[in-house]
């Protein structure tokens, strides 16, 4: 960057840096406590950037610690299409809903949360994109490394997410409760107040919009972006993708 005269950077970081936070919601002053390799890799990157900024005062960066981005572009043309078995809950649920996967595994139901499943702050990917655009536009205002949380401030448990996705796609999605996954923590919920005070940025899309847009993408791309895959006959068509015509049903009973 220095050799090419580039002195400003927006780094896409992660809330996973906070690990098992002592206080919820989590603000930027919470000490880093990464509990898994992914989180530690993000923390190491932030340290490298901070060291570079201290060594070279002309360098400056925003590190955007965003919480759990989900959803898709409202058009359904751009969305999440992981290779292989998805490692995140929303794309996994979408593939269960479309018939590519059989059922979801929920890792643990003995967390100290209302229903025993892990709680996360899900944020629409379009809100994340908007924050990155603002960061790029305001890079001249930052000195050194400045970290900002991107989140809604609202926690949703895994079971609550399953019910929300089920309501969106119009059918109850099957799941199994399995053992906890090593490195997972009970709650990760943002305090997004710093970004609001600095930029006036706030999320504008709720969980229903996240589910609706993710489902629209999955309906339009049932086999993902790979055109060579055959569309299974059981997959629903995209005939009712208008927002007002999306299938709706009451939250299913998971007893």
C-alpha cells in the first residue's frame, strides 16, 4: 500500500474477536477474547494494521467488526452460495428449505439463554454494505486504527431463527439438537452506538427482511450459482417472489 501511495484502509473484521464477553451488548471497549481460529485470525489482522499505523503515521484504517451478516440483495440476484456444506446457520437453513440438505444440526441447548440455544446479532448484508460505503467515503476522518461495531443490538437465538425462516418459506424446517461446537459462545450482541454517533448509521432491515431476501435468492438460485446442477423437481418455483406475495405462515410448533 505504501509503495503505491495508498494510505487508507477499510478492514472487514468480526465480532468473534470479543469471544465470551463479560457484558452484553458488547461495545468496542470490550477486551478481545477470541475462542476459535477464525476469531484469532481477525484479531491478528487488526494488530498488524494497528502496528503499521503506529510505525507509519500516514497510514489509517477503519476496522468494522460486524456481527452475523445474513440475507441477500433484495433482487435475489446476489446472495450467499457457499461451496460444499455451509458452515453458517442461515445458508444451511436455506438449503434445508430448498431441499438440498435434510435437516439442521443445532449445536447445544444448554447455554444460559432463554431457550438454551446460542444467541447472535443477525444483521442484513445490505446494512453491512451501506456501512462499508460510508466508511470509504469518510476515510479522511480517521487517524490510526479505529474499530466500529456493525450490528442491530438485537439478539436472536438459533431456535428463533429457525422459526423465522420456517415462517418465511411456509413450512416447518427439521432440526436436531447435538453437542456444543468447540469455540462457540453463548451470546454475541452488538452495541452499535459508536457508528450511530460517528456516522449516523443504523440498521434499517429487520429479521423478517433478512429471511425474506435470503429465501428469494434461494428460490431464484435453487442449485446456487452453478448452472450445471440440475434443478430438483421438488424445489418450489419463483413464481411468487413479489414481497407482498411471499409465502407466509404462523410460526411452527417445535415441541
